[in-house]
C-alpha cells in the first residue's frame, strides 16, 4: 500500500500537469500503448492518470491513515500528498478537504485549482469539490490584475464540463456563482450551449435570474418596448442579449416551449 502511494506521488512529481484520471479495471502499461498487462495499481502518461479499482480501495485506506498521522505530527508534505490520494479515490471526503484547507498557506493556488479541475473531470457531481473550488477562487479573485484571466479560465472549464454531461446542474450553478463575481457586465454567457442543450431549464433559470438582477427594479414592473429607455444602459444590453437569443432559439426550434419562456421572461408582451 505504501508503494502504491509512493508511485502515485512520483507520477505527480514527474508530471504536475496531469489533467485527467480514471478508475480502471487494471492500471497497466497497455492502456497507454506500451507492452505489459500487469496491474501496477496506478500509472500515468501523456498527462493522464489511471488507478485500478482494486488499487483505489487499498490506496484510500492507507492514504487516509497516513493523512491523519501526518496532520497530528505537523508533516505538511505528507499530509498534502496523502490527502490528494484520498480525494482521487473519494472526491467528497470532507476530512481530506479539511486537511487541505488547513494547509492552504502551503499550497499554490494555481496548482490547487488544477487539481480540483482534475477531480471534477471525473467526479463532475462532487459537491465538496465544487465548494472547495469556489473557496479557492474567492481567494484568488482578490488579485485584481488576475480577475479577468481567472474568470475566463473558469468559464472555459464550466463550458467543457457542461458539454461533456448534458443537464449539468453543478456546472451551471458554478456559472451563476461566477456571474455574481463578475464586475464587467454580461461576460457570463454561453449561447452556444443553449443551442446544444436547449431544454436545459437549469441554464435558463440562471440566465433569467441574472437578467432580473441586471435590469434592476425596472425588471419587476411590466416592461414594454416603449419603456426600454427607462432602463440602465447595462439593463438594455442584457435584455437585448436575451431577446436576440430567444429569437434565434425560436427560429431553430420553433416548437420548443423554452423559446417562448425566454421571449417573455418577465411578463413582457
């Protein structure tokens, strides 16, 4: 078990940019086109990591014990490496996330964001991982000069995961959280994905909430086209954006009820 944990740690030392992993029946060289069918427990190549299902159970049990012992004795590196192993086996392990949060001062934020993205590509419904990612981002976004880059980077991840898994509410909830962090207007928009999954009410719900917020108190009243000039400039921009998308959806899916829901989102008409 100790050998398996060390093999996993060595894989991350050799390639810190590992961006995807999977639990497989056997983690053997054959997975990456090399000769050999022996189950090594874990193996990494080409920025991908494979952990055998049987090895994952042993790894979890051993790494969890190592993590607890390391935390008790103040062994930071051992605690971080073992908690990483635990989370690769069980992404919702609260104790492992608590361990990493307590040691946040010893972590590189960018590296930790890469790690949580790695986890989410396999565990896309891990509520604990999404929550931890938002805590990390809240801290990272305090750097004003990094805000736009981080938001754009995060939107790319949300879009990637939403495309992989239809009706991905976790990703869209994260998108809504990002929208609330944005200070530069209607940058949080994915019309392409609206066309990919046009019946996804989670996405449209968040867009309507955003539209109402951006349009302010005027959005609560009965709005007419003649009353558009009363809206704040950003409200007009947001409303126009939604209106144009609704028209395109109606043209593409003339019988889709969501088109009408979006065309009259606030009692308009």
